[in-house]
C-alpha cells in the first residue's frame, strides 16, 4: 500500500474513532462565528491571530488538508467563501455534517495537498493549513501549488511539527518518558520500519510520519515565492502527557504572503 493510501485510510479510521482533530465544532461555536466572535487553533494553546486572517467577508479561503468540521465551518460562518480539501473522505464528512446542520455553504474536495489541479491560478485570497505536512514526504510541490492558486498579495497560514522531536525514539518516550536519541534527521518513518512493522502499521490503520527540516518548511516557502510575515511557536498541553512540552515547543505556525 502506498504511503498516501495508508495515511488516507488511517485518517478515515481516526475520524470514525473520534480523534480530537476530527470532532466538529458545535452549533454554539458556529453562531459565535456568525457574530464575528471565534478563534481557530493550529496548536494546543495559542490561537491563530485574528489579523492573520483579515477581513473574511467574501474572502475566498482554501482549507488545505483541513477536514474534520473545525476550521472550515467557522470561517464560512464568519462570511468567507470556503473550499475544504482533504485526503480523507471521513474528514470531509465532518465538514458536510456541520454544513448541513447549520446551513453553511462549503465546497468539499477530496484530494492531495501537492495536487491542486482542481483549482485555477490565483483563485484564493487565503489558504489555511493546519498541521499536516508531517504526513507527506516532499513539501516543495505543496508550496508551489499554494503559490499558484493564491492571488498576488494573498496569504498562507500553515502549521507544522517541530522537526527536532523526531530525533527521539517515540515508543520509549511514550512508554517511559525517557528521551533516547534514535533517528537521524530529516526522518522518514516508512524507511525506518521493517517489512513486518510496516505490515502491522497497515493492519493497525496508523499513519506514517515524516520530519522536515526548517529549510524545507520555511526556506521552501521562500523558494516558492512567498515572503514570511509572521511566526509563533507553541508547546503541547499538559493533558497530552508527553514530557517533551517541558523542554521545547512542538508546534510552529507561520504566515506567508504571495508576492
């Protein structure tokens, strides 16, 4: 099974199991967004600054790998014209549920982050991309496609995992809380697994992850033609249980403008 198909199946399964990233927003949250009072989160604690989103009335927004019934419905309720693209049909089903429940107009597209051929050049004013690049092996085509479908002066808000986290053995960290340096970065989980581990991963419906260098994440945006206009970092919540929060941030969020 190809990595893309494995991760799609894994997200379908996660959505069906009620993963926190697949739980739709409530009717009350949608009502608040219609009144202009809402926040969206790409990390555990710090919301995306409202000024990063700008005036959403009639703003053409692409939610990139943003299924799950969370960001897309809130942005639509706030007045944006929203398209949500996601690889997982189950994730998109959450957005469809909220749209039907609360009378929102959402365009839902099943597809990959690195192939936005369903959209023309310069058709979006804003792209919002919650943490998802850790599930794909190559970022360059994603940034090129984002640049193409954004209008000049449009913005991309994207979040990604701290690549330094991937240096540690995740199983030992989860089981014992000990930090054991195991992996050379950048790291591709698919390459690190034995054939038996890979088969088990498929049977368990678990995702495959990729670390990416800061050069690929931030430098790649610059190479694609973006100018970075904002950046912040955030730590895991205490409820997450991972002690890495005591030592380093786990999530980075960047705003970039298409020139």
